[in-house]
C-alpha cells in the first residue's frame, strides 16, 4: 500500500534529524549529534543539521556546504546498507552510562 504522504524529494530536503531513526536502528543509538566531515570540501557538521533526501527507500545525507553526498543508509529486508564514502570521517561520541548507585 503506497503512502499518500509527500516524500522529502517533493518538498525539498528535510534536516538530518529525519534520518535519525534509521541510523539509530542501524547503530543502536542516536547518531544525529555524530560529527561527519565531507571528503569533497572538508566541512564538518552534526548529522542532524544536514539536508536529507529520500526516506521512501532510504536516506541520502548531503553536505551543508558543497551539497556532496556524505552518507547513504537504507534498510532492505531487515539488512542495513550504509555508504559513507563521501565522509572523510564520522565521529561518534560515547553515550553516558546510567549510574549503578
């Protein structure tokens, strides 16, 4: 059953928070604050601040400076596909652990 909801390509880009759920499934945590550096221009930004296209079959995250693709992610038949060849690096900060006291 097709959705009647408009996709981000029809409305223009969403921000990187739109891909947060898909990345959280893939990495088992929130990656919207992870810092990614574009191989094309060297600009760095939090994933949550970058423009995202797609979402029907996956997400394409673009650099906010040069519009180059820095990350692609999709979930097909329960398998995650991640392409970060457009990123020079991806920095993921550890999450705080709950206190045991």
